[in-house]
């Protein structure tokens, strides 16, 4: 009898332990650091729909733009570590901000738990359609002639550091204007409020196709199949310049390991599906998946690279 009681207690405890991780059993909030219409928002809403289908619970994408992703990240950092508030982050809030800001209200390495890395995308160098600058060389010449003349838009710290790095290599200067995301920066470029923008390629395609923006160059090692006439900045003489946007999922620190694994496995399965690869290709993203451990290692390397880039370009912290 005592043996049966012990067995019953053991089974009850085991079931209770599993029940405590019966995840998910309610809606999940997916916090997006940038406004609607951006590449990050597009990726977030696609991911939310796929997670809903796989996990059986609503996944609600919630835009919290501003301060280079700091507002959105703080929302997640301060949330309960239960997996019901997630961050779909691009480079800035989880890597670049360490190099861009003297004081961050969070530590991206200790206040967030990596879940999975999802995708990456090239960046482009854009001017408005009828800009007098027909090439990168034209723009650089104008910036050198009058350092106070040109303005550029930066949708996040990532784009600011990328642009200032380019300007340092070009030995030129321009005035930076900060935006709450690449979308608003590109819209102002289309409206001729700024002279040029380096931004995520996928987020700019609609404005390029509408005849409002012109692509002068791309930031990858090779030309893009979808824009074969656009040279790489490396081809134009900036041999060390390489920069891509990337996206990953994070949860609050101390989120239980079983919850992280449930989310990680769901995301890896989703991003391995042919329909996801088709969506990424159509949206000018590149499949770039990895588990929580791979993301943790990648994030640390990216932070080190952003710090080194900022130091090389003599970019002061904000």
C-alpha cells in the first residue's frame, strides 16, 4: 500500500510539473519595435500567423516604435518571464544599441532570453527618384564640397552606424536625422525631406517600384538577383563595407527552459517550411535560422562587431 501511495505521489508530481509548463494556454503578445509597413512588421505579422496555427493560441503583433527599439525592448524586459510577451527584434535593440548609447535601460545579454534567429536581409543606399545625385560618387562629392549640405535619415541606431561608417570610409560628412523606423525615414526620403537613406532593402521595394526612390548601391558582398544593375559598395571602392539587417525572437530573461524550447522548436519548424522560404524570397528576406544557443553566440559576435565599427568610424555614443 505504501508503495502504491509513493507511486501515486510521484506520478502526481510529474504531472504537476508538466502542467506548470502547459504552454501556451492563452494569447501571446509579439512586440514589434518599428511601425506598421516596415520589413520588421511584415516579418512579425507573418510569423504571428504561423505561430497561431502551430501553437493553437492567438499571437497578437503589437507595434511599439521609438528610441531605436528601446521602447519595445523595455516592454518585453519588464514583462512576466512566462513566454506570453515576446520581442521580434532587428539588429538595433539587441546589438547595435550597445554601441550607440552610453546608457541603456536594459542589458540585451542578461535581460533577454534568446529563442531563435529567423532571417536576414540586405540593405540598400537610396536617394529620391529625381535626386541630382545619380551615383554614390556624385553624392560623396557633394558631401565633401559642403559638409553641412546633405541630410540622411536613420531608422535606427543600426542604420545610423552603417551610414556613419560609410561616411567615414568616404571621408565625407552629412547631418543625421533619427526616425522611429526605416519606413518613416524612407517616406521622408520619397518626400525629399532628406537626401539619402541606408535602409533595409525589402522595406524600400514598394517605394522603388512606385517610382519614388532610386537604389544607388547595396551593402552586401555580391549584387542582388532582384537588382542586378545596382553595384555593391565594395565594388565602388568601399572594400570593407558589408552590412545586413537580421531578425530574431527573444523572451524576457528567466523564461522557463521548456517554454523557450516550445517556442524555439515551433519557430524552427515554421522557418524550415517551403511556404516560409517562398514568403522570405518574395519579400526580399534571406532564410537565416538558428536555435537559441546559436542566437546567443551570434548576438555576442554582432555586439562586438557593432562596437568595433562605431569605434573605427569615431561615432560618439548618444
